[in-house]
C-alpha cells in the first residue's frame, strides 16, 4: 500500500467553492469551515474518530439554503477519499461499527467496493438541528458514497434526540471507514477481491 494516502480536491461550481485536503493515515486533526455550525461539528467528529486528518473550506450559497453546500461537500470529500485510497491494495475493504450517544445508537457498514450505494434508515423527529435541515444528512452521505465509490449502510438502532442520532451516525461512519481503509497485514499488496480489481 502506498505510504502517502493523501488527496486535495478543489471543486468549484456556480453554487459552491470547496477545497478538501485529506490524509487517511492521520491522527484525527481537522480544520473545518463550511459556514454551517452543526455540519462543522459533525465533520470534526468524523475526522477525529476515523483518524483522518481533514481540512475543509467551503463557501456556498447559504443565503438560499444549506443544500448545495452540504451535498457538494460530500461530493468533494468523496472524491478526495477515492483519490487517496488509490487502487485499494492491502486494505481491509469492509468495515462496520456501532456507536452510541446516550439513548441513540447507530450502525454503519461500509464496503470500499467501487460500487456506490447508500442505504439510509435514519428517522429524525425534527426538521432542523440548530439551523441545519435534518434531511440534509442523507444528502451528504449519499453524495459522499457516490463520489467515494463505496457502499454505505447507515441504520438507526435507537434514539429520540436528533442531535444524538446525527452524531452517533457520523461517529459510527467514522469508525467503519477507519476499519475499512486500514491496512490488512495479511493482505499486503493484494486487492481484496476475487476479481483482482475494485
């Protein structure tokens, strides 16, 4: 596996201007600025618990709503992940995690498969957390999964408090991504697929 699994993505559209710097083998350090406070909080948790070093600087049309910035951040982060993971030689490929936060419990399963898919089974009882629309969490994870070329299942097992549900989901995703992207010492140099390519 390459020693430097890093990537920088600069993505510009008429709606957003986003720069992402990602190191899959970091120490969980982050510098996040999307202009959306709760989203920054979630992305900081993602970086910390995945042990990714992550910088995100996003400028978007927040005067309209938060949709474009949230979705495009997912796209840019997914593109950075796909570039950093490379040809996937020597990785574990599969990852899973359960993460509790008080009464909330979330489960995430990931397959760095080259086949993008999101299965989302999370329900929020409120429309917003802070100023962020709760429906945008699904949009973020879908954009990330599609651009990172991985299969992602996010399942709410328990929970009432929407903040707790969202944060448990991001933390479980972080731990699952960490597991899946880590080196497998028994598979050094091998692509984890019977097809020989992912």
